C-alpha cells in the first residue's frame, strides 16, 4: 500500500502555511486537489488510488506568499518524485519564503 502526505512551512514567519492549495498529478495524468490544514499539512487526495510511478505535487504558493509577505517570486512550486510499489508512506515537505524554497523526502 502507498500513502502520501505533505507539510508546508513558511520559513519567513516560522509558521505552518495554512490553506495553501495543492494539485497532485498521478502517473496516468489524473489530477487531485488538496489544501493544507491549519498546521500546514495535507494528507487527503480526493480518494485517489496511489500506485507505483512518477508523481508531481504543485504547490500553489503565489496567493499565500503575497498575502502574508507582500510579494512572491514563485507563482507555484512543482516537485516531481517517484513512489514505489508497496513503498509505504511518502511525505513531501516544502519550506517556502517569497524568494526561496526547499524540499526533501520526509518521514
């Protein structure tokens, strides 16, 4: 079984990025919408069936960053990653600021 979660942290304020929309694109091209909760976390993908393959998470950060900080260099951040059959749980964190971002494979 495969599961997926994400966590977005605003490194400028040191707080979770709440209400940030995400789009998950699956290996077959289907797209599912998600949004971060008050703690900046998203683990619900509209009942998507997750299979092995290459995925993309698009973090729609422009509105969040311009609302919180007055500007944003990035309209969105795309992260492509591979999930393997029976890979268990995958966690894709994003650290953002108006002029920088970073990600890694979380746990």
